C-alpha cells in the first residue's frame, strides 16, 4: 500500500488538468478555451477549476476528483476507467473522501 502524500488534502480536482492534456495532445485548440462540458460545471472563477470542497482520492491512480455534489468528476472517472478497461474489470472504483476519510466503492 502506498502512502498518501500529505499535500493531497490541499489539491483541487484534477479532472480539467487531465482533459486539457488530452485536448492539447489531440488538437490545436487552446486549453484555456471553454468546452461544452466545462460550461455546464460549476468552476472557481479565480482558478478555472472545480471549487474546493468535498474531494475524493482515487486509490488506484492517486488522483483527486470532486464529488457528485460538486461536479461529479469522481463518478465520471470511475465510469470512464470502467468503460475503457484501463482500471481492470471494475475500473477505478475505490475512493477515499478527503474531508472525513470515509471510503467508497462504486461497485
């Protein structure tokens, strides 16, 4: 079992950072340009990312995603990894809530 880095509690949801890397690698579109999906999400005006709040740590890839009560990127991450089989048959289904250290399995 890996140790969880101490600074992970202060990290925002990484969903848009990940999406911007995909966009930059596959197109010439600027990562700052809002996408259709981004315009539906609630974003922090100062950072352009998901607001800090109830975030979850994926125990498979150690990335932080926001909860279903913010923009639902933790759930979306599980659905994407399950659909593409990048996380095995169950996808990245186990997360830990950073606000109270509760555990959740989507399966």
